[in-house]
């Protein structure tokens, strides 16, 4: 009898959400519980991400470790899902014949049926099809622990940036119906969730249908979510500059529940590189949106993604990126050296930039962003911040740990009965600022 499932999650918040729904599914269909120990699991699932280079090799390296577990316990079921599964399909089983199930992001809802077929028919299952957005019709109501939750509002992407595999591994953009999203968030709020993060590869491109067939825009959806009892804070990721319109910017003036932080990927500050990436906007277009956003919400913190060393990136192109960083004054970033992704147009581009140059540019960019982070962190000293208290501190007895709107963690001297509530505190000290990541910087309430 299958009792425990171990789910390894690679990559983004979308995958974290999908993994939690896999656990919900198997809990409902087979009474399975999630374990953090693969050695005690009856089912091993790997939810993969193909955004970065050598993603496939990392998958097969982990599968090699799982193979040893299966040799000891042949009844263990091994499944590979996510974007690498969607991209590689049958070739996964050709390299790792001991894998029992291969499924894509859009077919994870079929896991219980796949598992049944594997158990009764003793056959391997491969299902990497793209059935619109039907998976949400078959997922059980989500179960959550804590006061934050992810909610997927759309799947796929239709932008076809030249470097990105998402349209090929998750399909084109499809938005969930408005009523389904609201019902899920209401359910989460009834379980004590106070902060939701709306998810999508191009989340601000949401165009879902109301029950009367009319289209709901992303800005309109935010207003409805803000009106749900219990929801005190809204985040979203990942957005695209092309659809960061005036209606969304206006939401920052109208909705206090919308946090003063936005992640708006730009990838490069060079118009030549942006054109080669097929981003379909210029650096000036992007900067104009940022300026409007800052006017609407002066205390906004902004983060971004940067790809360094895109094929044939020149010194001047890199300088343009550094100038954009100075102009926007980013809080933090996710920055990587460009890596070729199989099947994307950019993978065929010739490249004249040496690895040494790419690494040097990335180091310079990261150092500049780090200085921004530290300066903005120091500037919060003595300021009042709204904190969602989430748990007791493992570091400081008598303190609770919470999160500020700009993602910093905060230590607050408070009783445990305040967990799950928002409190306003004044920042009195800064801890570990040079030894932890920006998102993990700790504060103590005055």
C-alpha cells in the first residue's frame, strides 16, 4: 500500500505551487502523506525546471541516486514531472528505464490515474500533452499550513522570447476563469491565509472570463482579491513590461493590500540586446513604466531578472544595463549568465563573448545590486513597517518572525498569540546584514 510521497521541487514558485497540488491530489486519491525523507517514501516525484543550463543533467544525476533506492525496494514508484519532463518526454525513460511515470506541468492532475495504471498494469506512463487548463478542474481544494499561499491564475506564455523554453514546455497563455480563482482564495482565507501570491509565467497578462463571459483584466482581478475578507496582502510574480499598463499602476494607488514591492524582469538595459531577445520593448519603455509606478507608490521596492552575456553582448550593451540599474535603483535581482536552451531561437546565435568576460560582468552587476540592497536595508532603520507575523523565532527566545512588504524578515518581541496577524513595528536594529541573503536579512523591532 502506498503511504508516503516525497516531492523534490526544482526552480520557480510555479513549481512550488504545482508540487503542493501534487501532494493534495495524492492525499485525496490515495491517502498519501508527504515526507521530507526520500528513503522512507513509496512514491518519489521530481518536479523539474528547465530554465537554467544543464537542467537535464541535474535531473539524471538525482535519478541516479533514486535508482539505488529502487534497487533496494523495487516497488517504489518514480515519477518525473515539470518542464524537463515536458521537454524530454520519452527520452527520460530511454536514459533511465526505471522511471515509471513522466508527466508535464499541464497533466499533473492525472497523477492518481497514472499511479493506478502503473500499479495494476505494470506499465510505464508518459503523458506530456497540453490540455488547455483542465488540470484545475480536477485538483482538490488546497490544504495549507501557515499564513501565506500561492495561487496559480494562468499557465504558459505566448511571448516567445528568443532565450526562453517556457512556451515549449508549458504551452501558450491560458487564463483560469475568474470565479475559480476567487473561490480558491476565499477557501484559503477561511483556512487562515492572510497573504496570497498570484502566479503565472506572464501574470499581468491575465485575461480570465467572468461568469457572464466578459473578460477580467489583471488589474480588475487584484481589486476583487483585495475585497476578500481575511486577505491583507497581495503579491504576484512574474510580470512582463509589455502588459504593465496604466490600470495596473493605478492599482498601486488604490489598493493598500498590494505590497510595495514588484518584480518586473527586464533582462537587459541594451536596446540591441532586448531586440535580439525579442522582448518587444526598449529600455526607455521599461523605464517609463517604472517612473509611473514610483509616482503612484513612492516607497515601492523593485527587483528584476538580468541575463548577462547574451550572444554578442558588447561592452556598451553591458554599460547600458548598468546605467539602467543606476536609474531604476533596484532593491535586488536574480542575475545569471546566459545559457543556451535547446529548441529556442537564441540557441542558434553565434557568440563572440568569452566566458571570462561574462563572469566578470556578472560579478560587477551583482556587486552593484548588493550595494543597493544594503543601502535600502540601512534606510529602513527607524522606519515603521507593516509585518505579517508567521512563527516563533529559532534564534531569539521571546521573538516572532515576520515578513515586511519588501520581503525582509523581521524579528518582533511579541507573544505567540499574535502569529497570523499584521502588526506595525518600528525597526530598531539590523542583524546579520553582511552574512545572509538580502531576502533573509533580519530586523529587531524597537
